[in-house]
C-alpha cells in the first residue's frame, strides 16, 4: 500500500459540472483505491471543497484535512498563512515517507492570486505541481533551475 498526500489549491469559481468531472478524473488518475491517501485543502468554496466532495465519492477511505483561513483574526494575511500551514503539513508528510503531490485547479494559466501563492510555495519546496483546467487538460509545473 502506498502512502500518498495531495495538497489541493485552486479557483473559488470552480463550481461547474465540468469542474466536478475534472475533480473526479484527477483523483482517479492520481490515486488508486487502496492507497492510504490524505487530501489537504484550504476549505474555500470551489476547488477546495469540490475536490473534497469528489474524494468522498471516488476514494471513500481518504482522510480529508481542511485548513480554513482565519480571516477574522488574521485579516489579509489569513490566506498566505493558511497556505504556509498547508505546505508545512505536506512537508511533514513527505518527511514521514508519503508520496506527495500538489494539484492546482484553475482556468487562468497565470492562476489567481491565492492559487499562484500556494503554487509558488510548493515549487520552492521542491514539489511538482499538476495544473488542471476545466476542459480536463493538465500541465506539469516544476521549479526552473536558476
């Protein structure tokens, strides 16, 4: 049995039926039903909650960890701080031997502000990011050597 962790980031506007299909297909492509899987997400509407809902359907034994931002207590810093917490969790799982992946769901190739921040953190930490779009296309992102 593999131990797999996935960090999900993406658009808050990923609410359509097309996105729901992409979420399910992405999970089935990335995981096998017997994997010991953890999904980490930021608990925002759209991609975060959509992938969590899809996981409950197609990978029922998956552990889902929601990491909501504390907008009231942290104001504008809440989103970046939440992203940093999620990344720290993914790094800890990698250190424990989990195979880790980051999946980004966004139709803008430049990503939205919060998604771009999360993807940047993940790339800087050495994670490959797979960027899915609502038409089902996907693109691998890796940190470019300097």
